[in-house]
C-alpha cells in the first residue's frame, strides 16, 4: 500500500482501535494499554499474509479487548493467517481455530479446541463450594468414592473431573454434610480450555492427579 490507500488504511485501523484521538501524541506519552493498541495496529495496517501477535490484549480493558479481537477476526477473514501467543485461555478460545499448548518449553498438545476438549477423559466437571476450608485428604477421599479421574482443591472449593456428574453430586453433598460442612454452591460444567491446559500439563491449584 502507498499514498492515499495507506493513509486511509492507517486512519481506518486507528479509529477502529480507539487511537485516532491520540494521533498527535508521542508514543512515550501513551498509557500501557494504548501502547499495546499501537503495537496491534502496526500489524493490522500491513494486512500481512502471516500476522503474529504476542499477548495482543495485555493491559487492555474489557471494551478494548473485544475491539482488538474483532479487528483480528476481520484480518483473518481477509485472508491472513494469524498466530497468537497468549496465556489468556478465553482469548485463545475466542480467536483460534487450532491451539498448541506449550509447557516448560515443550509442545504437549495441539488440535482444534473441540478436539482437545474431547481428549479430557472425564466428561463432567463438578465444583463444590462449602462454608469452611476442605482438607485435601477429604477431597481425595471423595474423589475415590465417586471415581473421579482427577481433582483440585483450593480452600473452600473442591473440583472433581468425572463421568456421570449428576450421580456423583448427591454422594459428595451427603458426605460433606455428614462431616459438618454446609454446601454453599454446586456447579456442573463441561471442560474449559483452562481445564484442557491443566489436564495436558498436569498442573493444578493445590490438588494432585488421582490415579484410579
């Protein structure tokens, strides 16, 4: 792009990312979030065949994050191949057709989001919140009883990865109640991309992988 075409493209991208009103400022005068938008804009303006973004929405507020996501999707729809490095799982889920998970410098999984979720062995994730902290030993005992493939525990929250969660929930609640715990909240959900990451890396909050 050259001449008027380039000027129009610069104006278009700057307005799209909320930068136009700051066009007369020096880069060093901008906030961290605006500097990040400028870095994203530099890529968008070029319409490259391959666009690489490193943490594109770091330090960006919610509105700005969605503006950048929309701009990246539009660039993809225009024919660019997009590569994104991010620690934000919701960002990866919002933008990526395929995901590669790298842990400690090693590639541990790659595939579409649905393919990766399908590889998590337990179909349900059950989250139990109680009125008091639950010791890991009790969560491990509960996980064994309901045949959970793995679990995590953090203070008052216990998370179980298992099949037939609707059957396990009454068992867990009854046992906790019998031990003096008041169950404040129960939630069952499908695996998220965070859960996929925990599964493939073996990372957890305070829990341990349970072999059953």
